């Protein structure tokens, strides 16, 4: 099933010269992985503050596509540093998998309080977002679990890491430019959670077939 992940090799080609430069000055793959996770945490905390105290300023949401693109670049760079510059390690593998999950939680869970009025949560938005984040975690778990059956690490779509970043970026742009938020936000995250469930099934099937 189609996924934006399929464009990764072309994206890596664009980043490869910069990756060589980082390796030449002693930057390690693990440092890049930790940086990506730290930036995700800081921006996620900023979103929580913005949604609570300046909810009328939607332009802040434009920072999410920029951060997600930067995170995608950092994820590609840490992988190339590990594979192409002899930096593979067990610790790096742990950091890479856990970093992806934590970054998703940091960046997407703040939407659970989007639309909050007088610090009263919108229950349907919160439920849809939490469900989406939980399914995102299960999706990545399924990708790693496939290795336990002797298959390769699965990155299939339609709602893998790159796909989540793309669609959530579109949502952020839509909201930033004044798109009506109700019921668009809860519908978006509910449908995305269903797409994540489909992704789990696709990865399981392909892992078993492999």
C-alpha cells in the first residue's frame, strides 16, 4: 500500500552531502536522534502552552509542518550516519525506535486540548486525538514486532510515520489559515486512527507473507 516513506531514498540523496559534513566534524547518529526527540518535546510543550493561553493565534500552528519536516530530515540523517559512516549500535537502534514514538506523542498529543475553552476540554477532540496517538504507537510496535517473526522492519502505509507527519502538517496549515475546526479536527483524527489500524493490519500481513 502506498506510503510517503517510499520517497525516502530520494530525500536521503538530497541530504547525503550534509550528512558527510556532519560525520566529518564528529557529529554522531545518536546525537542527531536525541536532538530530534528534544526538539519534538520542546515544540510539543510550546503547543500545549499556546493552545491553553493564546488559542486565538492559529498562526503558531504553521510551526508544526516546519518542525515535522526538520524531524524527518534528522531521522534520515541519523540513519545515514549509522549505516554509511559506521555508527550502528544497539543503543542507536533503541534510541531510533523509542525516539520516533516519543516524538509522535510530544507533537500530536497536544491536539487533545485544542479548542479548549476556559480550560474545559472538548471531549470528542480529546478522545479522537488520544485514539490516534495510541494507534500510532501500535503501528510502530507492529513495524518492530515483524522482526521477531524473521521479517524485515516494516514501514508500510497508509499511516506510517512519514504519512502521519504529512497529514498532520496539512491539518495544521488548514487550521492556521482559518479553516473551521469543528467537527474537522475530531473527524480528521478519528479517520487517521482508522488508517493507522489499517496500517497495522497491512504490516502484519506483509510480515507474515515475507
